[in-house]
C-alpha cells in the first residue's frame, strides 16, 4: 500500500517534532534541576535535530501548498 503525504501530513509531522522537542526540553530541565537544585536552560543536539526536522516538515508543506496554488492558478487562467 502506497501513501502520498500532503501538506497537512507534513504539518502534523512538524507539530509532532515540536512536541518532542518541548518534552525533551522539559525533561532535561527537570533532570538538571533535580541534580543541581538550580534551573538551567536546556540545550542538546537531539533537541536541535528535532527542531530542524520540524522546520523541514513545515518547509515541505509550504512548498506543496505553493505548488498546488500554482496548479490552480494555471487551470483558472485556461
């Protein structure tokens, strides 16, 4: 079975990645606070990767929507 992702699917994937990054930040902050008693700003390569993947998903969705609008524009002018 083959499935083609549309813009909404890419946006859903991006939102999922952003939620993953948010969870990772909260967990990292919680662990650091438990270990040191001081709250720190969380940074991590994993979190950066999740945010990059979210950005790629959103870019893909935006490109797909723009391409669909161009196709609709072409059909409406004919």
